[in-house]
C-alpha cells in the first residue's frame, strides 16, 4: 500500500464523521458542498485504504458499569513487538501503545467487572512469555475518551449543520434496557467492523428485522451505553504525536481539574485512576515540541497539578479494537468483547470486511 498524506477534503470528511458518524451521505454532502455519491466514494476510498473508519465505543453510562484500566506492561529486552503481537488478539485488550521506553507497553483494558480485571491481569497477562511486570491502574472515573476528540477541519457554520441536539436522558427505570444482552454483543461485534453498516445489512446477518436493529441501536445511544466514533490514521493526517501524562492532583481538586482538561482540544483520554498518580491524560499533538508547550499550559492553569511523567507513544499497535500498521492505518479488527471470559490463548484476530462487502448506501 502506497503511503499518502490525507488531503484537506479527507480531513473535512473525517471531521464531519466525528460529529455525525452515521449521518446520511446526503447530509454529509450538503455540509461539505458535494453530491452524496462523491462523499460516499471518498469515504469508501479512505476505508478501503484503512485510513479512516467508523466504529463504536462505550458510552458514559457503560463506563460506570464495567471495569477499565490503563495497564503498563514491562517486557524483556527486545520483545515488546512480539508481546504486542500476542496481546492484540485479546478482545479485552482495547488499545496497545509502544512507548519511547523501548521495553514498555501501555494498554487500555476493559472487562465486565473488577473480578474479571483481576483474573486477566494476574492470571493471563502475567504469564505471557516475555512479560516481566504488569502494573494495573484502575479507572475510578472516566472524564472523557478518545471518541470525543475532534480535529479542526470544518468551518463553524459547517459544524453547526452537523451538531445534533442531545436527546433527553431516559429515566433509570427503563425496564432492564440498560443490560447488554448476547444479541447486543453480536450487534456490537458487527458495528466494530463497520460502524456505518446499514440497519438492513446488520439485520440480514443477525437474522432479525431492520426495524428491530434500528430501535435497539437508537436505544443504546439514548441510554448512553453506546457511542459511534470516526477514527483515522493520525500520522497521515497531521497528528503524529501521542503523549501520556501521569499526574497527581489534590483529591479536592481532582474533579475540577479533570473536567477542565477535557475542554482542551488536544485531550483524547482523561481519567481518574488508582495507584501512585491519580490522573492520566492522553493528548494528540502535531509535533514533539507541542509536548512541552502543552505541559507548560497545564501547570500554569492548574498550579496544584503535578505531572510526574510524560511518555511519547512511538507506535499504536491497536486502537479500540483496530490493529494498526506503522503509519496508523487499520489492517485488521479484533472486536472488543469485555463480557467474555479472558482467554490466554489470544484467539480472536479477525480481518474485517472491506467496504465492498457491505451495503454502501449508509444507514437507513
């Protein structure tokens, strides 16, 4: 596959899909000033190249029901790539980053509860060949996750066209609809491969009706258990640098600082965590020089915040279930399944369907 940088038109489409991942081609084309056929063709080309894709991520309410951790994995010298290749097949291993510390991986892990996280960390990760140490930092509150991050490629009037009014949050007594069922898991697996798959194509695979699929997707989104997101090969789009800040904030200031950090355009992930440091922030940047500039801004704005460590990611091996090449392009899919029993064999690496295998018309 030839290496090419994403164009301004590509970035505008990606920004539009970040705002409305399942918008119709007609709505997207109207915002971008092109016809629906053209905008569909552009996205299909990006998806075929693995340069952009739409998938799913947990909603805020699902984060309250599951267990998420940032896990630091020390590897024997010269084996981090081998360990990463083993781990990327695990459905609980959501994201894998290789840091500038050549023998260390940083992983985002999700399981159905704390007991499953304990089993995965202590009984699975710790016995993988060439893993020297595992340090698990449990997320005690997720302030924001990467699906909320936006690039700045659209004019303000274009952003307004694509901004939806949030639906009212349903009451907590929604008659059991908050539970993720086995049918939901099958649906989420398909949407991990293609978050823009039509209700009709999803229904055909699942053996149900398009109306039933649409109703359940809409319900999961309203309940804030499910979100759609558009990701792309960030090194090809002008964001080649990812940095992780491990920080400590006074307990009384932690919530205010966390909510302030998520308003910064650079912030991708921000969470309160267990361990020596109680806050983690991950940012997407244009250059290595931006790391110091961002850190200086943070400490000026929040004098009580102590940044103890900053780690630059050298390569993302996996991003929210997508296996990436060294340029950040998606080459395979391992659908996250945090409700399954952790499996030390690492079975489950699936190559996703190309856009030619699914309905190109977009959602109904």
